[in-house]
C-alpha cells in the first residue's frame, strides 16, 4: 500500500517539475490557447484591434470550418491563423457575398497562413479554414484565427 502511494506521489512530482499537466496530451487544446494568448498580446501591443477570434478543431482534410463576418470598408483587415503542432499546413479561403452569388477574394496555404482583405463595400465575407496536411501520426488539430485591423483613432 505504501509503495503504491509513494509511486503516485512520485509520478505527480515528476509532472509538477516537468511543467506538464496530467490532462495535457496530444489532443489537448492547451497548446493553441497558449499560442493564441501570445498572439493577442502581440497584436494589441502593435495597436491592432481584433474583431474576431476563433479557436476550432479540424479533423481530416475534407471538411473545414467556416465563419461569416460583415466587414466595414473603412478598414483594411488582416486575417491570420496559427496552428498547433498537429497541423502541418492549412488553407484560408475567402469569398464575399454579392447580389447573385459568392465571389472569390483570396486563398493561401501554409503552416500559419495570413491574408489581407480590403473591403470596398459593407458585405458579408465567408472565411473557410481547411487542413491540407497533418503532422505525422495525426488526423486532427486545433487552430486559432484572428481577424484584425489597425485601431481607429479616438
């Protein structure tokens, strides 16, 4: 009995000194939360105003995650995404709503993609995030997306 308790205490101690949580594993959201927090601090230090922050899980390369957002032509926007260690490459695709259909705006693929969006009118934009490739041994992973612009003068 004492040996079992000692073993449990020793394992807990190893996790404490290693800085790892018992709950943190390869499917944990903790990695992307920490990266997203650092990105928020960086953007705000650069006088950027974040108008949308999304954290999502992508599973497989066929399905993506889509957000819709009306963008104000008074601003030029940047849309960037950061990935956890499980996503090797992802794509951002942007369309804007017209009277009849959705018009293609831009697309890019990389580990942490970034695109610029300069609206010419106040319309809805469709933004889709898809995993292109996962790191070896993974079929899913988290990402965070940031839609932001320079803070307006007060």
